[in-house]
């Protein structure tokens, strides 16, 4: 994927922009209790409507990642990526008298170059905001409460906002700690996940205490090619994707533990990786399990496993795990430190000699990330991070298009900056 580069002076200015902005909103108790989150995930699931007493809440977000491949990968060098977003949430009961309904919409302007696409050439994408430059409609949905314990959502959104997500893992910069890298590799177009949302319908059921117990959704097939405006998904091409999960937790704003069992089924026919004649199979399943725990008041941990048939998926097994700790340094109570690791195992079918003579991908790719989020202000953060990509695997090597030449392990140094107004 070829992205447009930004000039050095623009990159420097954009990196410093959050530090120059003023205006510090009050921090709510709910924000203090919630798990730490990276900037690419916050408030993209309608959280503002639940927190705010106003009928309409508008937020401007800015996120940037300055990354450098200092060793290994396809080639050394740096890349700069930035995303400007606008989020709108409306309580339709207060606004127009539509009881129990809420509206959520967001738009994203993405500029710059992603390090994974331009330098590292790997599967577990270095930046969670990496995408082709575009001005794109992201979310546009309405959610209606059904009695005291249910809700239904209709419109354009992603599975990655609610499904297969470990709240603690969302803190990290690498994209795989959000929507798992296995799903992003195995599903057409990466599945219904950032940066392209698609039409969908989601039902959720909660207990009397408000804890979500079950959720399920049906998504239209991802749009083919590059969707630069966020509207191509409404063409409804291809067969849909169904996803569901059972959730159990200790309850409260900051539950001591949460366990999730889920899975998805892609209704489209999928190629059989073991078939030399190019045979296809009907449908494609996957299952996953997540554990997210509060080990101590300011120490959290997570673990996640995904499994799918390796006869029709490039990544049959995937696992990640990590820890985050808040307020490790004296005088810095709001800073968060984290360490996480992810591993994706390539299907043995793709490690056989290819007819075109291309090189074979590695048996697995690993990503290790150490991050430290500095709370400059309550709405401004800097997050230096260090990533170690072991056995970088080119996406081309999984498609049989060549590019399977082994890459050296890559060391990536990065700085994320984020601002919310």
C-alpha cells in the first residue's frame, strides 16, 4: 500500500501541536475508573452520550504517530502519520423526544505514511491509526434501548468497537492489540474494522446491574478496494459476516475481572489453502477467548486467544497478553506504563514451496511493545513506545504473490501524541 509522505517541518509541527493547545476539560470519575486506552479507540462507541448531560456532545481529536525502523525490517527509515477526527453524540430523547435512542457519528481525516507499509513490511501493524490517506466517514449509527436490559444498533460501524476487544490491550499503539492481527489478516479487507466501517445491525443484552451479558451483530461484506469516503460499504456486495460473544464480569465501572467467549462466521466462500486446484469451502469460522483482570488497584492484565481453521486462513492461531500499571513514578499519578506481546502463527499450507518459486513466510510473527503514556494534561498525552518485531512477514508472502524473502527482526522507536477538545 503506497501512502503519501509528509514534509519534515509539517511532521515536527504536528508532533508539537498537542503541547501548544490550551483548554483542559475536567476529568470525570468514570474516566478515572476506566482502563487506560490508546487515542485511536476512545469515545468511538458512543461513550460520550452516556457521560454527558448535554443533548449533543461534540469532540475534536488529533492523533499522530512518529515511528522509525532503526534496525531490521524491509528497510530502515522513518514515517509520520496523523489523524484528525470529529465525533458527535446526541441523546435523541433530550433532543427530539425519541425515548431511549442515541445517535453517534464520526469523521476522520488521515494523512501521512505508515511504517509497516513503507518500511517494516509486516503483518502486526506498528500503528493502530495506519491507513491510506483519506477523508472518510467512519461511524453513523442509531442505538435504541429495548426495555431495561437490551439494545439494538443500526447503521455504519465496526466490529472492532465492541467485539474481540480487551479493554486493557487498547492502551497499546500496535494495531494488533485492538482488532486482532489474525482477524485483520484472515477476513476480506481486514474485516469490519478501522479504518473502514460497514453497515451492520447489533443486538446486546445486559443484566439487571447493567453488565453486558451477550452481544451479536451482522455486518455487510467489506467494500472492495480502497474506500476513501467511507460510503462504499453501502453497495452490499458479497455475503455478510456474523459475530457474537458471551461476556461475564465482576461488574462496576472498573470490574475486577472480565471473561469473553466469542466467534464469527464469514458466509462467503473461502479458498482451501491446501488444495492445489484452488477449491473453495463454504463459509469460514473463528473462535476467541479474552480475559481482562484488575490485579491490583492500578495494575491490570489481559490475555487473548483466537483460533481458526488453517486450511482456509493465513493465521490459524494467535495469542497476545500484557500488563499496564498506572502511577509508577512519584508525582506522576496519571501516567501509564505497559508491556505486551502478540504472536501470530502462519498456516502450514502457506509454508510449502510455492509454484511461482517465491520465498516462504516465517512460521510466526511476534510483536513486543513497551509503552509509557505521559499525561501532559487531562486532554493531552504523549506516548513514547518501543516495538520489537520478530520474523516480520510480508503480506505478499501470504498471498503467493512473492515477497516471501525473510526479513531481519525489526526494532521500532515511536512517539504517539494525542489531543482531545
